[in-house]
């Protein structure tokens, strides 16, 4: 298994499993289903890299790159 990385560092099209989120803050992400153990896929990035779009639990979610940098994920093999 690959080493853990920040969600913001995943390449486009890559999938990962959420390992951890910050203990405080980002409550809205938890409310939208971004929890530890959830599979996410990086769909695309805006032209200047911010924001990014991920697919989580069957829907697309747009995050600021600064928020995505707080989410630690385990990249998955294709």
C-alpha cells in the first residue's frame, strides 16, 4: 500500500481512501459524507489548481485546495 498523502496531492483520476480529517473544523465535509474509510476519486482541478472536484459516495463535491490539504488519504491501486 502506498504512503498516506494529502487529498490535494492526488493526481487527477486517482482514487484513495480517507484516512483522517482534522479533529476540529471541516464539519460541513463530514456532514456531506467525507468520513474516514470513504473512497474518493479526484475528478478534476480548476485551471489554476483551485478548487478541486472529487467524487464521494456517488456525487461530486468541490473543495478548496486548502481544505483538501487537511484531509489525509491512502492512495489505491487502479
